[in-house]
């Protein structure tokens, strides 16, 4: 009997036909050609999110959206307040008698008004105890494709919509986070590199004072380090199209730091490279100017990632609900233990000998976030992961919805998408999953701040 089924596509392939489609041998110069094509394409895609002036712009927010997601008041009351206060932003309508639309900057002004004049029982303004520094949040995992940059970007946007002032620092030389926020970074001198170099240069200056007092030859300060001493964090921070999100961006040359840092470390073994980012942000007053600092780290446990993780108060680890991603995440935590444990052990041998306080890395909280979740296929795996990880894994699942798929094809984040471009229910469902992720994060943040606030009050009372 004849089998009418077609053969698999890999059977019967012609070597000669394959040769015709192969193309020439690829040399090193071809990489530049490919990179150039990608750059032109990237510019074209990015341009689709630009306004007429060539600048990235954030969309407007409707009265419906503001009262549903941003300011907890009824639409009728919102309109009455605007009518009673003509000095407040009144929005703009695209048609006569149509819905009013507002910029985010106007929304922030309106929120401030409701916070000052509205009911004290309603949470118009996001809570942060006075006098405590910004919280630094690192989003990290060396498994690619788990939504690390997307999670960091959407949490930053969520916090901004909630009214917090946010700084985003891109530590990944791929610069994906920088692209999300429309950053233009020319070279490594517009990244965190000069801040790390400045920290090292300051250490060398201190070391040289000791060396000179002993009659020893001082360490050299080359041109790079001399220039870095002139650079402050504020020189690198750039405004974005979000009024309350600022950016220190990244680009390919930032990867040079992975080679330069070990050279510095060899020259001055007393330099605590893991303190670099924390020290410069604190010294430059950055932690007093923002509520939250989000760090997007490279997908590898290199020196930049170590800096980011050591600086972080909160560590978020996105992962998918599959065996391979779970296994990789476990290895990531194992490597964190080995790396930071090794640093502690090395430093504390000297600390104990000198009678100094020992080094101990601590994080306010560490959470694993389940991303790109498909409840129809991954529920059992997610439940098992939750059982194994317990409190370390957040209960919320970041579902993969139609909206996420559609927005993923664009430059924008989900919160930048105009809901009129989608079915209303699709938009609501797509946004819900990121709102739930932010709610879990915010609960974590408020708990940490409250713990510190109570500890501070107790210390003040006993002192």
C-alpha cells in the first residue's frame, strides 16, 4: 500500500541546491557589515517611537485611565475638582466634548493636589519615610530570555506612574534598557565606567599618601584615572521622556570595564571594587535625590554585575517556569554564594587579624519572579518551584498575554502603549499582570522601609 504522507523536510535535500543558497565564506569584516545593518534597523525602529522633533515622547493619559489606575477618585469627582480649580491642568480633547487627555507631568501635578487637598484616608501619594535613602534594586540572572530588562523597565515605569522618582542605571553593555528609555550614549565616558574609575583613582590617591609617607614609589595615575576624578554622577544622568525617570545609560564600550577592573585590582589589591557603585552614588548625593534606583545587570556574573549586586538593597531574579530555567537560576544562586562568600572570607581574614569589623553582605530582600508564564502549560512546574523556593519566590505570576506579545514587537513598554490601539479587555488583562508584579514589589519595598523606619524610631527612643 502506498504511503501518501509527505516526507519530513530534512530528507532528500540536495547538496547542490544547498550550495546555491549558502553564500560566501564569512570573514571578520562581515561582522561590521552585519552590525551596521542592525544599527540602521535599530535607528529606524527607534524612530518609530519619536515625535516630530526627533525626540522620544511619552503618550498622554485619559481621564478614564487616570481615575482607574493612577489617582483613586471617581471620574465625576475628578472633573468637579478640575472645574473648581482652573489653575490645575485641564487636559486637552481630540474632539469637541471628547475625553480629556493629560501628560504624565500634569498627572503628577494633579496627584500632588489631591494629596495636599483631598481625603487623608486615600493613598494619593506613594509612601516613603522621610530621611531614609533611596532603595537600590538590582534585576539579575545569567540566564538569557527570562525578561530581565523588561521586568526592570516595567517596574521603573510602574513606580514612576505611582509617583516615585526613579533613576535607571544600565550596567549591561548591550544597552537594551538604554534603548527602552531612548538614551543616546556615545562612549564609555557616558556610562558608569568613569564612576568606577573615579572610585579606584580615589583609592590610589589614598594609597599613594601612605606610600609617600613610607618613602615608597607611588602608584601611577594615568590619563584615564585623572579624567575620571573630574566626573560626577550628575554629569552622566540624562532626562528621559518620562518626567520622573532619569537614566545613566550603557553602550558596547562599557564592556571594557570587565577587562580594566581586574587590572586595577591587581595593581591595588586593597581596592574594594564591590563598594564602588554604592560609594559613588552615596558620595554624590544620588540616594537622597531619588526614591528608587533600578540596576539592569549583564547576563553574566562579571565585575559589573558584582558591583550592581553588592550595591543593591533588593535583588529580583526573573525566571521562567521550566526545568532548564529553574536549574539555571539555582546555579546562579550557587555562584552568588561562592562569589560573595569568597569575598567575605578573603576580607575577613585580614579584618580579624587587625581587629576590624568583618565584612558581611546583606540584602533587604531577595525574590524570584516568574515571568512569561503560561498557566495552561506551566501551572504544575510553577507550583513545584513555589514549594521548593518558598518565600524566596513571589506568589504573583507575570502572565504572557496578547498585549505583551504585541508590545514586544515595538520599542515601547506596556505602560507606554496607548490602550486605544488594542481591544480594551486585551489592554486591561495585559496591564493587570504587570500591575500585579509591581504590587508585589511595592509591598516588599514598603515593608522594608517600614522595618527601617521602626528601627530608627526605636533607636531614637532608646538613645
